[in-house]
């Protein structure tokens, strides 16, 4: 039976927003605008009534540490003032792992205590997680917790992670490879303009899509690959890509690749972005349930 969003089974949309210092300025403003417009668009969907929202919302901002936005915490979108949301780019570093851990803990409980016992569990859309970042993870490797999130499911339908790598000209390229590994396969895009980040949040977050194919169709037009990825080690002699040099060169270690270490000498960036697409969302509903500890 197809999963569909209804007032009795709203979809949970969790936004993991990069609030690190490198987001300050146009990128933070675009993120703020995108989340606000997403909320307003979500508020317009569904039958009349403050308590009949088609969506519930969670915002986790991450810099050096991750923090849940308590004012909007798991509320129906019609109970949220969009103007109360702001991304400032003042959070310091980029701790993607901590943000994923917070959302994972809450999603595990949410699915177990809200969705699983519901009489319409086979029709509830699963939660969708939207992650965007313009930097390199500064915490421990996030791939283990990302795997746990993607493995969460109800009757074989899994929680989905859609990601946007914000690779704006003039900024240090983000670790697009890592974001692609975090996202559900095929559900990561790269954007090269702040306006496209806004569009990603609005279009994907309010889509109520129930399949990866639907979200792929929505997000693919926003995909604008630029130079992105971790800084490679300095090579002696002519510059060439270890991945393509025919000599069996390996990718960097997890610690170097996922923490974005810099090495001495000049930085060289290779375009590692595939034409990737975003992921489907699925429903959740029932009583509000908090995320994180």
C-alpha cells in the first residue's frame, strides 16, 4: 500500500543545518530564507485547521556542536512562526557527526513509539532528513551513524537522507564525497549558488514525496556541480589525480578525507561531483515526539 501524507499521518521533516563560520553571509541568509519558505509552503498544504498540518518539523543547527531548535521542536508546521528561524553562520566548526547522532536517537524512539503502533503504519510516510553543509566535518567520522539512520525502517521502508553540498565560488570546497556517502544513494546534490540552497530546502522539504524517484525528479534540476572535495596531499612532480593515474592510487584515509585535513603546499581540487539526485521522503504521524536527548 502506498505511503501518503495526511493530516492524521503527517510527515516528519528534519533539517540539519550547517551553522559554521564559513556559512556566514550569503549562504546563511539563503539557508534562513529556504527554511522559512519551506515552512510557509508546508503550512499551505492540507485541510484547514491549525492542528491538521501535513508536516512536523525539527531543526538541528550544527557548528562545533549541534543543538536542537527548541522553539520549533517536533511541532506541526502551522504552529511555527517561520520568521523565528535564523541561520547566522556563527557556530564555529563543522560537527556533522553530532547532528546526525541527535537526529538518529530521536528517530529511533519516534518510529518505535509513534509510527510502529499506529493503525495506519503501512501508509505513513517515513521521515526525511535534509542535510546541507559547505565544509569539512571536524568531529569523528559520521558514516557509522549515517548508516544507522538509513537502516531505520517500518515494514521495509527506510528513513531517507537527502544532502546538499554547498560549493560556492570563492569558498573552500566542501567535502562532497563525504556528503554523498552520508546520503541515501543517489540523494545528494551539489549547489554552486546560495539561491539553489534555498530552492533545495523549499522544493525537497515541502514535496511530501514518497519515493526516491519523485525526489530525484524534484532535486535534479538544482544540481550544479563545482570543484569540491578534501584537500589532497602535495604531490611531487606533475600534478595528476591518484584516482585516474592508472597506477592504482588510493583515496585518502578516512581521517584525512572526512576531517578535511590540509597539507602543506598548494591546494588542488578535483571535480568529484557526479550528477546526483535527492531522495524520497516518507510519512510519519501521531503525537509529537521529541528528538535528541
